[in-house]
């Protein structure tokens, strides 16, 4: 997909005002490293008391990304004079290890003048202009309103703003229609609901041991929680594990096993599949939650719709809502955002990450052009938040986003447009959607055969084309093709690996 970039912001070069980065997670700190390397002045504003606040919340969970794809190369260069070296080996780190062994040293190098913790951004606008004013808008600096840990409110002027605040803490509701289920708020107030990644085996062990827990969701957060609960059940008699998903088929999460280019991600799905088959996890597919009813014995009855009508799950002590996240754009109400109406991702990026047609983790590298908001030059949303409601974000992609943006803000669009993301091999989703498994096995079921059962929008197909210079867009293949659309009527895409071709076709 091609797009017209927003004009480069020259305020950072002409005025010396800082580029405000919202959030001190991996992508936010990588942005600060790139801005520093470009001779610009970053100012990182973190709401938490420490860097990596969101990652600390799931610090007990091991990522499926090896160190080499987490550490930003420019950040590594900035750290090198201190004697810091990237942790060796192919074993992916836990969240707490990423914070302690990477984010904290990087924040120390950047310094307290750059990284401000306990500083929450509450609003972003243009200095002296509200959202309705157009004339001279791009010549005005941004005004970022912040609240410090002592509740002092003040304004910070900025040449540009990079929002890397993420989506942690903004979970999707349990209700199947995008709204909270009836009784969900009451269940949360009663303490029945827990987050997507509780520390089941250590900190929160007593809460789950010997009790019945329902995990809702079909992402990697759900898989991690289910695996930990299954281990707890082996160690603590009476522990019951229940898993419910809206889809009628979980094979998309079970994944491609050894075909996955991130081995730990493949193993996650394989292990989960084995536990379901063994009966260690009670699995309910096609279950759409409509209500939660508190009882007098400290449990909740979860009410849902299945194909045959209503189903009630009684005696549930905990509900782990691993339903994904959505961006909080309330603080950006005075910014002229250009967001896709469905995903709430930047309009040019949305077709690249749309989970309806894309689930393989092979989102192509992208930068300032796809992330631009044409009505608000100099403002960008990056990292997990840039994907809106799509769940396929990888830290590596965020590092590439901020590299491109920093180069653009420094006036080096040649570098900003250059693809510098290095990943193993090429993998991109096929989006051919057979009606049934039999169709998938039939001669006409390949992407070069008969017309697919579900048509792929042209903008999605075009988004998987090569770069303008002919280089293939690259990513981590999972070994499972297609996105949510492949779940329709139990349809499953064949496990064939497809290289990206110009025009988005897999036929060459």
C-alpha cells in the first residue's frame, strides 16, 4: 500500500523543543535512543513509578521472542560504552528479565533528564489551537498536559509527540458484542474477575489452588494462563481449569508447532492442544458470554450462548479475562487522529494488521508513512497501541517503527523509508479461505485454484505486496494460515508457507 507522508516536522530542528515520548516500555525507550542518536531531544513521560510498568505486571511470563529481536540495535549501541552486552542465547526472556536486564540499564543511560517516571499524560493538543482550527496548525508546537505523582498538573511544549503508551489495562470486555456482559461490572467489583496474566504459580497461587477458574480468550495470554493453571492442577488437588472461546475452532491458537518460526510460540500452542486432548483442560468452543450472575457462596455463574441455545457454567471462583486489549484514545481527543473505524489503528496501517485476515504474525515492517496522521504532522502512535484492537504486535516491529519516525523527524526521509528490519526468512499469510476442511484438501483449494469462500478486500491484499523497491515484506510465520475469517463454519487454511509477491498474490 502506498500513502502520502505527512510533511516532516521541522520544529524539533528549529526550536530545540523536545520530542515527547509517552511511555517507558521497550518501544518508548527505543524511540528515545533513536531520537538521541539523531541529535534530537527526547523527553519520555511514564505514568508508572518505574520504567516498564506494564511489562512488570506480567513479569513472570516468558516471552516467545529471543533477545536478538527484543533489543533495539541503536539502543544497544547507546548502551555499549557502559560495558553492557545483550544477553546471549536463544531462550526468550521473561518480562521481568527484559525490564531488569534491558529497560532499566537503557533508562539509566538516557538519564533522569530524559526519562521521567510518575508522570501521567492526561491530554495532548496544539499550543493555542483546539481541534477545529486548521490554519497554521503544523507550525504550532504540541502542548502535552501531565499530572505528576504529587497530583501537580502542568503543561509541556513539544516539537512532536510519539505515543508509546500501549494498551495494557484497557482490556476488551467479556461480552461477545463489544460491550460488557450483563453483570460484568458487578463481578469485577466483587473480585471475581482477574487480569489476563495472573501469577498463578507464585504470587496469586492461593487464589487459584483448589478452585475452579474459567479462562476466556484465544490469544497467547490465554494460552500462558491455561498452561500455568494446568501445572497448578497437577500440584494442587481440586484445582479445575475451564477454557471458553467464542470461535468454534481453536486450531488458530494451537498453531503450526514446528513450522512456527518462533519456536516458543509454536510450543505454546502445541502444549495447550495436548492438555485439551488429555482432558486436563475443560474446553468450550462457540461460547459467547452474555451474563455473569453472582451467587452467595463466593462463586459466579457464567451465562453464554452456544449453537443450541443458552449454557450456564456454575461454581466458577475466578474468571481470567484474556480477551485482548483496545487503545485508550481519551487523552488524544484534541488530536486530529486518522484511525480505521474498526481497529482504531492508523488508517494506513490497519489493512496490514487486520486480524480478520491476518493472524500469522507476519506484519510487514512499516514506518512514518503508514503511521502518519495527515491532519496532525509530527504526531504518531507506535508500539502495541498502533495496532489498535489487533493482537499481533511484536517488539521487533515497534523498534522499526520508531527508527523510521526518528529519521523522518530529523529530516532524513531516505533513511526513514529504508527497510532495516532483519528477521529469519520470509513469511506472509495466505488469505484463501476454503469453506471446509475437505475443500482445503481438494485440488482447487489452493490459493491458485478456485475462488475463495470469503473474498479478501482489495486493500488487505494490496497491503501484503512487496515494498516499492521490489523487496519482499517479511515477518515471523506461524505455520498456520489466515485470520479470524478462516474460523467461519469451521474453515481451516492449509498449512502451506507462502512467500510474499508483488501484488499480494501467492502464485508468482
